C-alpha cells in the first residue's frame, strides 16, 4: 500500500467527491494529506472520522508522500506536478494540462489499464465527457472497429466546478424572483438556458472541450484513425453529463449485439426499455460510478450505424472514481 497519499485540490468539486470515494471504497494507505490553495489553508475537513487541516500547495510540499491525486485548474497542475514527480511520487492528474503530452499515460482502468502500469511519470485521467463515451465505445471497437462517432453532449454545471453549481442554483433563484444575477462560471445565463460553448474557440469552429473528445479518444483507444465529430453543450442540470452518440463501425452490429457487448463490459450498465419509459437520466445516475446506456437503436441513416444515449456522473466516473480506480490499480502492483 502507499505510505502517504496527498489529495491536491481537496476543497474543489472533484476533490470533495474524491474524499468521499476514498472512504466509501476503503482505500488503504498509511496516512493522508489534503492540500489546496492559500485561500483554504488552515481550514479543517473531516475524513474517516478525523479532522485534517488543509495544507498549502507549494513545490516543496510533496516530500514524504508517495502518491499524489490532483484535481486543480490546468495552470496549477502545469506548475506544481513536475515537482511531485521529481519528489518520487506517483502522480494522477485530473486536469486537462498533461493529458495529450508525450510520455503521459491517459487512462481509463477498464479500457487501457496497462498504460497506467507502464507509466513512469504523470498519469492523466481523461476529460469527463471523453471518459463516459470511450468506455461505451471500447466494447464496440473491440468487436466491430469504430470508424466514426457523432456525439452531442448535455453537460451538467458541476463540470465547471464548485462555482458552476453555485451559478445554477443562485442564477435559478434570481431568475424566478426577477432579480439580477452575475454569473461567474459561465459567459451566459445557465438558468433555463443551454449554452453551445464549453471551453475556448479552437480550429475550424470547434471548442477546446470538443477537441479534447477527438484527441483523447484516439490516444486512449490507441487508434489515430477514429473520426469524432462532437458538439458540447452546457445545460441547466446540476450533475451528470448526458451524451447522444452515433457510431459507425467497420463491421455491422445489430442493436441486440451492441446491447450484449455493453452488458458484458465492466463499468457499463444498460437501462433500455423505451416502451416502459426506462432509460438513463441524470437524476437517477447521480451518485453512481457506472456509465449508463439506453435508447440503443439502429442508425436508420446508415447500414453500419448504432445510436444510443449515455449518462454518467461527471464528478465520479468522469473524474474522482476514475482517478481512485487508477490509484487502486497502482496499489495492487506496488
Ligand atoms: N468538475 C468536473 O466534472 C471535472 C471532471 C473531470 C476533470 N475535471 C478537472 O478537475 C480539475 C478540478 O475541477 P473542479 O471541478 O474540482 O474545480 P473546482 O471546484 O474549481 O476546484 C478547484 C480546486 O483546485 C484548487 N486550486 C485552485 N487554484 C489553486 C492554486 N493556485 N493552488 C492550489 N490549489 C488550487 C482549489 O482550492 P481552493 O478551494 O483553495 O481554491 C480547489 O480545491 C480541473 O482541472 C477540471 O478541469 C473536472
């Protein structure tokens, strides 16, 4: 087991779930430390019936730790995580900064666990909207080779961190009471609205969030030929991202075959009975670790197409659960 685990970004939306998961999954380690910015330093948090004082993130703070799990903004991960590697720690990072760098492993434990075991430096956890999609694509890719994916996301406000959630609740209250509200995490009102931009503008009219789904998918599946066309949309849902996914495969798959492939893959749960109104909803998937799939059907516009609906808790499998699963994998092979 690891001697000392440092949770960096422990006060954030992902960091709070991370603490909860380490408790729930009874993750074994000698001791734990909880680290955040100077804003939170000195605050007390509870973990396994004990009080811990939040420590400040500095480049020297990693001495004595052998595992770091970090959930901070990109610029913070860029500045501090190399110091953790230099201090001899195994490092798992949730931010977007390291994912596509050469020599950095990008890992979903159900999909490419060996990449984590072979890694010598930082191990990155994918973008939340990528993780749930790639977990769903993996069994289809193994059986029939995925050639092209068209995906639209319906992303929850918790994906924008603690401030995203506050904006949804406070913005909604203000909207209903007719008061003004100044949004901090979003460029437009999110209450009673949809925003078809997540991240910054990049090439060809796509956003940074959309291009993450393109490039991270190829890296995790180890196939540079997969074509992905994403549209990422923020919706007024507090937690759990939903995705409408259409996949074109080299070999045709029937909806029944796709359903069997999903059902037998670890980490996927199928909820699919349109007649009875059963399909995954953000409200029913909230707090679960699985990727939920429903509305499995033939793409009536293409002979080799399958369409489905996919929902997962972005703070759990999209972030904290995936990181803890990587930590569990590393711990098993120490
Ligand atoms: N939310 C999601 O669904 C999701 C999913 C996958 C990946 N991610 C990624 O995970 C990371 C964290 O996201 P989040 O949603 O948890 O954000 P968040 O709620 O804004 O939390 C950010 C965390 O980073 C800490 N932090 C910020 N600036 C810092 C600094 N200068 N030095 C040390 N610590 C600092 C914050 O500490 P203070 O409280 O002290 O400010 C807080 O603990 C981001 O890179 C995000 O892209 C998020």
